[in-house]
C-alpha cells in the first residue's frame, strides 16, 4: 500500500531542509532529524573544527556502524525497512541539492 507524501521541514545543525515524508511517518522523521542534529552537535563540540559536510559523513558512518552491529541481533520488519529506505532517499535527494 502506497502512502501519500507530505512536505515536512526539519532542522539539522541549524539548517532547515524540506523533506518529502510519507503520511504517518512525520514523528519518525522528526526523531531521526533530532538524532542526526544532536550527533552532529556532539561531533562539532568534540574538538577540532570540521566542516558541516565532514561532520555529516562522520554521523552517517557512526549510524551505519550501529545499524550493522545491530543487524545480527534483531530482525527488521520489511515494511519498516522499506519506509526507512524511502526516508533515506528523500534525505539524500535534499542533501544533493545543497
């Protein structure tokens, strides 16, 4: 079953991004944006001055590492996985334009 998408504005590291979000996924998207923003803030405050792009890559690598470590311990519902893939594609599309 396909869901309609709605435009949602998220704030990550003091920048706003307009993301296309499937209906019913707003809370999950906002939680993900908060996590990414918080992780970026921690890395930025961690010491050396890094550019936003490098910080974003480091956050992405950290989250990917956590996910790959968790893959052996839990099973992800295919529907949730598909929704996460759709959200990731939306985020990638927006980031590629900035």
